[in-house]
């Protein structure tokens, strides 16, 4: 059983076993990627054209996709082992 919610919303259910795990994109990583993207754009390293690549610190390298889309990648899996590491 799962649903859409944040770690704070689902913590009780993950800990009591009702929900084994759920996935979301980590907002801190999304923010970090957005920051690196803005810096790369502002500095002229990228212009936003499809196929351009740039380095995003510890997150690694990213390629600009169709319509300027940049995907963070796979979402974070939240489960009983890591749910207490997140507070949102």
C-alpha cells in the first residue's frame, strides 16, 4: 500500500509497516540542481539548447533534453531505514 505524501505525512505508516516504501524527488537535490543550472546559464556555459551538458557538483553531469527539460533522475526511495533522515 502506498500513496502520495511527504516523509512527515507518511512516517507513522512506514514505521508501523502499513507502507513499506514510497518515492519522491528530494527537494534539496532539486534545489541544488536548479542552482547549478542557473549558474551554468548565467555564466554562459550553457544556453538551454537541447543536447548541451553541464556539471552539477556532487549530483554529476546533466544533459538538457527536449524543450529545455533537465531531469534530476530517479526519485529517492523513502523507507524505514532512512525516513527519519528527512524532515519535510
